[in-house]
C-alpha cells in the first residue's frame, strides 16, 4: 500500500536548488530514462526493419522533398547543395515535431500505468520527448554522411550545437506539456496538433533559406521560435557563426516563456486526469 504523501511544512519556501533537486528526484530521473527506453523499444520492436526506420524515414523524406522543391521548383539554397540544406532543416525540425506528437498521446496512451502507480504525471511527456533523441541521433548521422558525400565544409562551431539543442528540447517540452494535458480533455487534440505542426513547418525555413523571404517577412521570422532554432543550427554547421545574433535572445525568451507556460497549464489540468480518464 502506497504511503500517503505528507503535507508541505509551513514556513519559508526552500531555496530554488533544493526545490529542484529534492530527495527522491533521482528515482524520477531513472523512471524517465526507463520510460524513454521502453518507448523506443515499443516503437520498433515488432517492426520489420526495427531501428533502421529511424534512418529510412528522414532519408526518404529528404529525397522526396529535395526532388519536389530542388528539381521541380528549383529552390535556391545558395552555396550548400539543396539536399544537404533540406536534410539539415528536417533533422532539427523532426526532433521538435516527433517529440510533440509522441508527448501529446503520452498521458492517454498510459492510462493503465497511471491507474496502478503514483508518479509525477509530467514524467510521461518528458520521457516521450527525450525518447525522440534516439531518432535524432540516427538522423544526424545521415546528415553527416551527406555533408561528407557532397563535401560541404563543416565549421568547428558545430561543437556549440548543444547550446541551441538544449533550449530547443526545453521549448519542445513546454509545448508537449501543453498538448499532452489538453489531449486528456479533448481527444481530437492529436489530430489538431498534427495539422498545426504541418502548417508550422511550412512557415519555418526548413525547405527554404530565410534570406529568400522578403525583408518584411524576415523580420517576422523573429516571432517564429522554431525558425530561430533551425536558422541558428544551420549557421553553426555551415556559416561558422550565428548570422542573426538577435535570434539568441528571442530563442531564450521563447524557451523560458513556453516551458513555464506549458508546465503551469499541465499542473493546473493534472488533477482532472483521474476524473476524465
């Protein structure tokens, strides 16, 4: 029988570090890791090609989009071969897209687990997002292979990619908390999110350089957080520096705001999970 949780003691609130790193938080980290591994195993366990799908999906998508936009519509990607340009955008975009889609159904898809065990419900969307890092790793390997085949110069500044990837993951978590909680209340949220993400991708410079846009639209790009992330990640790979330094501050503001908003909404809706499910 699970022991009841004691009420929070009266008095001043503990320091921020003590609130973040509480006794017992290590087991939740272990739970997130185990759930993320289970997510990957479940996704590929009974498939014909297994983990090879993590390589095939981005590769096929890049080749199709490259043919449509590069060959038919003659998209201009400057000095970078279009297939490499496109695969770069898809690699970083899919980390966000797949993370949000997986996390959206993470609560409703684990109703039996929630009924049996107590653990912070925020663990489920967190594990779903982090599990997509496996897919991202495979996609990034394919990207490096294409960069080598097409002999595209790779700047040493790519070593700073984690400084952009970490905020992107936190931003993805914020969006995921929001969609996962809303999907419990409104079960068609999954379909709506799919349509919204497809529209968002076309508004993000994944398949085209932001410099191809009119000047006014380039300024509006600052309002698109994923546009900021994708542009900065390309810049670090191929340009050697961030072409738009203002994107850094926009990225940080969006990351903090969306993560805090998503977590707050999730916590507000969390008490309703048991009633609705």
